[in-house]
C-alpha cells in the first residue's frame, strides 16, 4: 500500500476516534503546546486498533518477524493485535529499575529470534530505546519498529527499519515563550493518571 494511502487511513482513524485534541497543554518535557494526541481514544476502539495494527503488520510481514514486543502500557494492546495478525506470539516489556525495561511473568525470547517492536505514540523515543535494549539483552534481534503515530514529524532515528501509521509535528514552546500563556489561555487539566507537568501519565501523545 502506498505511504500516502497509509497516512490517509491512519488520519481518518485518529480523527473519527476523537484522538486529536486542541487546547493548552503542558507536556512531560515541561514545554507547552496547543495540540495533544490522545492515544487511548484509538486503543479503546477495537476496530480502529485492528485497522492500524494491520498497517504495521502489512509493512513488516515481508521481514518475517517471529515475535512482537511492546512496552507497557499502550504497547501491550498493540503488540497483541499485531502479533495476532502476523500469527506469531507477543511479549510484553515492563519498567524495571530506573529507566530500564525488563521481561517479567515468564516471558522469554529465544536466542536470535526476529523481534518486531511496536508502541503507540513516539515523541522522544525513550521507551523504544529502552525496549530495544531489553530485547537485545534477552538475546533477540530487533528487525523493525512500528508505531501508531510519530509525533516528531518524521525525525525519529530508530537505527532499524521504522514505520509510523501517522506522522504529525506539533509545535511546542518553553513556558516563558508560550503564545498560549501570553494570550491567557488556561492550561488543560492533566490527562491520564495526572503525572505532574504532563497531560499524560506515559510518554506518548504529549511529551513535547
């Protein structure tokens, strides 16, 4: 499927799910912005999740992945669905000490297994780097990364084949230079679990 067609399908899915939010948000980085991508509006919708997972599965099927790995939290849902469509197993990567990621609950990766890493929204790429490092320590070979949305405007450097269903580029500003603050626009209430300084508890839709 041509890239423009994939982007069109993904944008329609995000728009129909109400995932594009406008307002005045403080991202995890501390920067401010007017746009927020609420990934859980997609992940709560089985039809939208299935359709976007199909784009990722289609892109990486020729690379013959043997496992699909996803980090907590949103990556679990996506890893399961992409793995189901590729007819392989999924493994889930959880937070360990500090910034590390670990395999728990008896998950194992056979030495040399071809692993596709998936996640919901990439902004800083930190979660993907941690997940990739975890897979490598476990003996797996990361053959690609697929995400629902790339918030960097296509500037993500993954080091392996990378695919995003949707690519967006949201402007963000330091607080002292924020035009929304200057205009007196109220800051939106924190989203997710209300992590301080962030509209979302996990990295993703609004890390700025």
